[in-house]
C-alpha cells in the first residue's frame, strides 16, 4: 500500500508514559516520518517526559516549540497547557485556546489540524486513555483519506479512548502495542539517509 | 481542489474583505488556529459556508463584531504561570525599585487579570504610586470588562492558589470585595492602570517603557507579524528594560535576540542590553 505518508499523529492519555516508551522505543533512528504526539498531562508538568523519552529512544524526541519545522524522524510532544497544531508549509503551531474535549493539549485539535494539512498522507494512532478525546479527530483523519490505527482495547491500560475511537469511525488496524512499531515501519516510506538525533537547536 | 483548500481560499477572501471594510487585519495570523476558531464561529452562526457569510459580514457590523469576538480568544487568569510571577517578584522587581517611577506595557491584556496581578505584585514590593501600567488589547469588549475589574467569584479560589504559588504572602481576599457571585477588585489596584485599545498589527509604539509583557499573543501570529511586534517592543523599551514572553515563546532564532540577555532561562524574561 504505497500511500506516500508524510506524518504520524498519536493521541494518548492514561497509561501513556509506558505506551509511548514501548512504541517509540521500538522505532529505529532512521524512521522516515515525523511523529506528533499529544499526551494528556497536567498544566504544570514541565518538559520531563520529552527528556525521558529522548533518552530511552533511538529517535530524537523534543517538546514542541512554536514554529518548529516538522522534520522526518523526529518526535514532537505537545507542551503541557498548550494545544499543538500543524500549519501549512511544514511547521508546528501552539495555542492557548480553551480546553477542547476537556483537554489541553487536546488530541482532537492536533488530529483535525494535521488532517487539514496532510489529507490522505496522514497516519492517526489512538492509544490507551480513560476519556473520549481523539475520536472526533480520528474520524476527521479517515474522512480525509488517512489511515487510522487504534490500540487493542484489551491491550490498553485504559480502554475508553480506543473504544471511543473505534465507535466513531471505521478503523484500519486494531492491534496490541507490541506490533505497532512494525506496522508503522511497514507503512512508512523508505528510511531516511541519517539519524536526526542531536540535530537542530535544543 | 481538495475541500480543505477550497475552505482555505474562502477564509483568505473573508479575511481580506474584513481588512478592507473594517481595518482589522487577521491575514497574518497562524492559519491553523484561526481556521479552528472561524469554523467554530461558522458552526454557531446562521451561515452554511464562509462564502455565504461573507456578503452579510461585509455589510452588517453586528455580524463582524460577533466574528471579532470569535477570532480573538481571550482566556487568561491572575498570576498565570505562577513560576513566572514569582521570578518577576524576586528577580525583576528589585531592579524596578531602583527607578523613581516605572512604566509597564501589557500588550494583549485580554480581560486584565495579568495587569491586576502585576499591580498587586508592585504594591507588595513597596512601589505603590511609583508606576503606571498601560494595558492594551485589540478587542474593545474585553477592555471594557478589564476596566470594570469585576470577576467571577468562582475563579477566586484558583487565583488565590496561583497568587500563593507565585510567592504572595498577604491575604488575597483583601484585594477584592465579594458581592453575590462577583468579586470586585479594590480601587487601589485599578488606579494606576490605563486600559486602551491597541492593535499590534497596525498601531505604533508606546514610549519609554521599563517593562513590556506580551504573553500568549504572538504564538497566534505568522513570523512576519511576530517580527513586527518584536520591533515595536524593542523601540518601546528603555535600555535595561525587561521583555516578558509566554512560556513557549522565545527570542532564539530572532534577529533582535542579540540585543537581549535572557535573565531567567525557562521563564522567558529578557533584559535589553545597554548601548
Ligand atoms: C490568550 S490572550 C493573552 C492574555 C494574557 N496576556 C495572558 O497571557 O494571560 C490573547 C489576547 O491577545 C489579543 N490580541 C489578538 N490579536 C491582537 C492584536 N493584533 N493586537 C493586540 N491584541 C491582540 C486578544 O484579543 C486576546 O485578548
């Protein structure tokens, strides 16, 4: 299925730290797509999660700054208390708008803005979580021709978010965390020439 | 053309019309956020598409006002980001106190919570009567609300908590009078704040400021408009003055950055160099 994907977006909540470590930890440093993540997190959490994941993964992981350029093989985490959005032209944007789906950052906001820019070239992933955020966004991704992946509710620490996503739209893949990195590698185009770790400012 | 692209074209035409008729320029706002807000506004409106809204919008000022309220989102709180206000209290106020009188500009002040927080902080630093705060915003509805200095009482618990985390030790309840579901801020906080309309996309500088705060406003702007704002702040600030940005905004990668030293690294407090 050569679809020429350009980005992966991931939404995750309760149980997310473990899920992200597992999934990202299994991806190689030369994974060719950018990965944008909303992990629900308290407003004063600081940027510890990005640092932790960066240490434990081959990929470069950073907390998103305003106007970051979206680079392949790089993982961007939404900062606490800000929505993360995708701008046309390959840049990220942040917003301090009110909560959406009771969350800020909200998975729906990321998914919907990414779907508007990447259209059919987007892979949306909903992982463990105890709420409903992400289901509307995943539906939008599907409507624009993108691919939807959901963590098997039986495998998830909290099954509500995967279940809500599956109820909202016809999901393409439902699978356990362990198979997910392999699937993403299968969907992603050829590997990039080099690792992006250690590139760019901060 | 994809549906998204059609909508992007519609939005661009709409914003161009708004600029020509009403003089408000939103064309340099980051597209993703503004699209989200406009879609929200459209869904709540009587119109099915942006093209349909356009005709009425350009003739009916009432429709425009509702759009304006929809586009400028004004969420704010007192002592937002307590660590920032603690740093202002502990590390910036001591510098400000060395001046006989200081002038402070809050650009994009929304309903005024940030400006009132600053007034509390300066009064507690012993600077009462020795400062003036200019608090400006593009949205006159929020400015009016800011000037009234009346807040919902149910917010006060959260604001009190923020105040304490920001290093406040007085009794926060002394700063307002509770009446029914409202909290009326004390006159002592209001008297040295001037609220005024100012549009960062078109209006000019405010002279001789010791401190400029523009937090969570420029994140919504495209790079060119951001540069314009930073130039505006730079020409408004005295040497040795302080520039405070939102926690996810930075002078890194900006031309102007060289002329500023970062006083406190993660808190985005910058000091303009002398000469
Ligand atoms: C999210 S609020 C920030 C309030 C406060 N500074 C804070 O950090 O809590 C953003 C404010 O910027 C204002 N704004 C947007 N565009 C503007 C412009 N071109 N000129 C001046 N203010 C603007 C909005 O009306 C809104 O009140």
